[in-house]
C-alpha cells in the first residue's frame, strides 16, 4: 500500500481485522499512513467516539494493538491507554506478531515504565514488563531492549527478588532483528543485574554480571563500565577477601583509570591494614556515598577481620583467642569467639575451640552434594560406555586388524609353530585337568 492510502483510524482498524498476512499488515501500518501524522491517526478514536482498542482482540490482532498502544503512549495529548488493556496485552499478546515490530515493543516497554512512574507507583510496571521480557524472546537466552528496562525498574524500586527469574537465565544470544539493541543496553542490563544480585548477597552471580559489563568490548571504556568495575572489586573483597585478575581482553585504559581512584588504595590496604581501611573510609565517605558504594564499602570493612583470621589458618595449627584478637584487631575474646563460630558455621574455616580458649585449625573435610555425586557417577558411566564403543569400533577396523597381524608376523617375539601347538595343547590339558579334578 502506498504511503497516504490510510487516512483515518477506522480504515486502520478495517485493515487490522481483515488482514490475511501479518507481515503485509506490518508493512501497511508502517508505510501506508502519512509519515508525519501516522501516530496521530493511530492514537485517535473511532468516529463514534469508541476506543479502537475495545474492538480488537489482543491475541488475534497483536500487531495492530501494539501500533495503537504505542501511538497512544507517544503522542502528546492522546488519550492514555487503559491500564487493564496494557496488562491484558502483556499477558496475552502473540510473540510471533510482536517480533515483526521490535521498535514498537521497545516503545511499549518504555511507555509502561513511564505511565507507572507518572502515577507515582513505579512498582506497577514490574509485572507487565516481566510478562513482556519472558514472553517476547524466542527463548530466555536472547537479550532484548526490554531486559534493561525491566532491570532498572526492579533496582529503582528495590524489588530485587522480582528480577531473579530473569537473571537466572544467562544471555548467550543477541539478534538485532529481534530487538533494536544498542551497546548500552547490554551494559545497563548486566550492571543493574549485578546490583540486584549484590543487594541479595548472591556474590558469585553479582561478580559474574559486573564482570560481563566491565569486559564488554568497545573502542573506549564507558563511565558505566568504570562504576561496574568499582562494584566488582568490592564484591570480590566481600565474597573471597581479595580481588581476582580480570580477563586479558579487558580494556587497558579502564584499568589505568581505576588505579587513580580511592577504591584502588582501599583494595591495596585490604584486609590487613585495618587502621588504613578506616582512614580511607572516613576520608572518602562522601565519594563512596555519592557513587552508591558506601554499603558495599561498609560490608567489606566489616568482613576484613574474617579474611585476616582465615589467613592465620594457613600459618598456624593452634592459637589462643587472645592471640587471634591481637592479629585481627579485636580486643574482646567473646567477639573473637563469635566470629570464629560464625566462620565455622558458614564453612569459611574448619576449627575447634577448647574450654581454655585454644583454637585448633584443620583442613576442611571434602564435602559433596548428592547432585555432585550423581553427576560424577553419570559421567563415569558415559565415559565407560564411550570407551567400550571405541574399543568395538577399533576392533572392527580393517586397517587396525591388518596392522595388528603385520606387527605380530614381524615381531621377533612372535611364537613359533611348535610353541603355538604347545600352548594349544597346554590349554586343552588344563581344561581336562580342571574337569577331572574339580
């Protein structure tokens, strides 16, 4: 259809309800209306004042409803789409139809967040955005523009648990035909995902998300990657008591810039220099707070004695509570005892505390879950079956058999004809003797 052929909303609705081809309908809605008034037409009501959304079926007419909804969300002064209609669309839309207009899906996700924000209840956007992000991609491994919008909404409203069903699915696929993605969409998703996981104290997963953001390739490192790097290092201090080297493909400029921050000095003092840690904390408190890292810094400082104590287990077999207190800068033996019991309970160390306050450290016993044992047994079975199959295939190989016969004939240690006969007779005699004397 030529541009300008559709000039009213009732013509548009007729096209939507009578279309035999959804791709052709998409072309009509995209190109068949005048470009400068397209969204104004789509955002209007029917001649009798009826809302076109009330006469369209969300599942059957997904594409048409999507165009009308998004027009209503973008045209200034247009009637806002009814919230129940928005919720119904996100629950019941046809993903196959919606994927024909990925730019409109992005507008819809942003519009949902905007409407909820304007109503002073941003949390209302979480459920419809979740329905969108979980239903729109072909499978959960695809990144879309909805991911970043959904995660920022969860983090802004501090509804971190609501993000877990999405965050538990690693991203492996990016398709710009599926979603109009930009470089920052990936960074924002993994950065905000790391924040949500860190808030839930799921440290290993938070570390993974921050690292993906930090190491995403680009011509120049972004400010968001620097913020992710700061949080990544702090999460590592909290989780394992030290920082881990980044992959070699990390942008070198990012690492050089990081060395000029107060975080680098904090890491260098961690965990042994307790006084210096507190000095950096007090001096840079305003900076840490402005960058939303004061909570992580505070947790790292609080956990520093644990990591100093854990280092002692690598050097000493026994120590008194008072000696441990001196090493970790805690004066009360009761506090030291409480810290030890906490670390034993969380499997950070393996130790016993005697009645006189002597602590005996030992190597932690190996622990395996039932799932790990089952997985190991299954792996052994699979490897055994594979070896058996390879042995049979090798035995059937004509090339192998020819080589085996040739090596046998050429070997100076091959038995002579007389020896072979003797072996054969010995075998027969052994069988005879076994039969007679059994």
